[in-house]
């Protein structure tokens, strides 16, 4: 969009279970509440400060747990709102999101860890209820049966 500054950051984090992920974050500057001026461009030092806040937050987020908790946090938590709050002292930003996560490196394959993941999922996951199979009706099939 025009009349605003885009701020992007990325960081490589290593989770506690050995995965290395690269997180990408994006944000845009926004006008103040009573601002008359049409544009809201941030200076390069302000952009560097906002980017540093993003990298700090994403590093903390990725390093504090395993891959499963990282994905769960990214899906459920308002990561962008937290970054917006921390960067407000530098420059007001809006539409802050962690837009992409790439898995760069996986740990060596471990059978016990794999079984542990499946055992955890089967006990805690909501699998729903069983559905009765529908009986196929021959009537109205166009004479194919």
C-alpha cells in the first residue's frame, strides 16, 4: 500500500527438540489517532528498531519449546499484537503477522520420539465420534446397477 512503510524481519530459531525453523514477520506503519498528515513513513533507524523488536520476540517464541508448542502458539496466540505493543514506543504499527515459517533442518530420525508423538496425539486429540456407514440405495441410480 502507498503512504506507509513496510517492515519485514526474519530469524532462524532452534526448538528444544532439534528443529531449525526460519520465521518471517511483516508489519506496516500506521497513522496516529489525531494525525493530519497523509503519510506515515518511518525513518530507517525506527525501522531497524522495530525489526530488532520482531527478531527478539520471534527468537524468544521459537526457543522456549518444541516444534509442537511453537505451531500451537502461532495458531492460537496473538503474536502480532504482542509485537505491535512492544514496538509502539518506537513507531505505531498495524497488521503485524508472522506470515511464514520454514523448517530448515530436521533432527535425525528417532523411532522413540515418533512413537511418543503418536501416543500423545491419540490420548489428547479430539477424534470426534464414529459415524454409521450409509447404505447405498439402488433406486434412482439411472439403470447402472
